[in-house]
C-alpha cells in the first residue's frame, strides 16, 4: 500500500507568516504536519545550491505514519513554492485534490523583512548590510554576479521579484481555483483566532479547536557581525571530516546563539516612500486578485505592527 500524499500545501511567501501558520496548523488534532518545514520537494526552477533536493521516496516516507482517518489533513509548508514558476503545476499533478494556502504582506515590508532575514541567516545569504544597496545590486545578481558563495538560493536576493505576489497568486489560482486560500499577514496578526477559525472551516475540520497563538518567530538581530561572517566560511578540511548533516546542525545552533530578539532596523523613510510608489501598482494588482481593498496597506487603515510576529 503506497504512503498517503499530502493534501494541503502552505506555499509561502517568505516573511509573510508561514512559520506562524505552520505552528498553528500542527496544533490541530485533525492535521498531520510534516515535522520539517521547507522541504521544497516541488519547484524544479528553484536553484538551491549546496543542498540536495529530497527525492519522492524520502518525501513520501515523511507521511508514511500518518493516519488519514484520524488526521484527514496531511500538510507541508515550504516558503518558496509561491515564488516558483513550476511548483503550482507540479503540486497539482502530484496531489490533484490538494488545497493550497498562500500568505502575502505589503510588498515593501515583505521585501525589507526578507533582506533582514537573509542578513541574519549567517551563511552569507546576503553580504550587503544596506537594504538600498541590496536593491541596487539586483540587476548584477540576476546576471549571476555578486552572489555570496554560501547563498543557498540566489533568487532570494531578488527582493522586488520575491514580492510581486500578483503573478504568483494568479498562477496558483489558475491551477488550484477555489482550492486556494490567500491570507494577508497583517490581517492574520490583527485577528489570529478569527483567521484560524476561517482556515479550519475551509479545511473541513473543527474550527473551534483552541490554539496557542502566542508570538512566533519574532524579529531578530545579529549579536556579533564577526561570528556571522565566520559562519559563512567552512574550512575545506572540515568538509571531509564532519558529515554535512552534522555541520548544518552545528551551524544552526551557532546562528541561534548569535541572534537576539530585537525590533527590526527601521526602513529608511525616503527609501520606503520610493518603494511604496514603485510597488503601488503591484498592491493594486494583488487587491484586484483578492477582490477587495486591504485596509492595512493604505494610509488611514490599521497601522502595521512595529515588530511583526507572524514571519517565517
């Protein structure tokens, strides 16, 4: 008997609340959530470097112990599926009855948060310590230049492309139709309990299950820039002596120790204004796809959280 296949995919976007939603979903007794986030089995156009792609047998093995009678929702969460141009079709072909949840955020805030996370990662995901400089470097990086050696996913350095959610949502709408739910991070942060009731009801499971909705994955800052740079360099001899899995585990632990919870460095007001103006048409396209105005994205709407808790 073949292992069951997941029927719910949390597809991103990065820094839009996927970690929080994943943690909330896994608390529901009717949900079997893959124990590891960001499996990225799908999306053949995602050019991950320095990490092998999980094969189908190992991927299905993750769900082998699930009991669909007890947990009818089998789920996984990978933040770059939404950005991928191929993942939606691949997922639909793999699991034709699956549902997908996408999360979006105001594009300017999402781009800045992604850059801040890339800086924090410690493996040199982005070696530019100024967000404006990182935006200016996008053309070079798109051409394969100025990409840090340890950056695992070069397209993660394309901040404007990462937050052009309208094309990404349209692609999933084409393949998933009504089996796609789109959540807005700012709205989920403002009414987490109400959002989860809506999500659970859409999934056909008890919407009143209590969930711990305390802050998840709050913004962080680097303790030591020197250690951050050191973590980006692995001595050649060490690679032959220490298994890759152990090296990654040690690196994750050191990165955790080198981070502290702190408000994200504010975005320069002038740069924010320029990006807001540049991305205003994108905001309009996203709202057109949603069929409504997102009040939190406009002056006069609810203010964005100073330190958003719902970020992957």
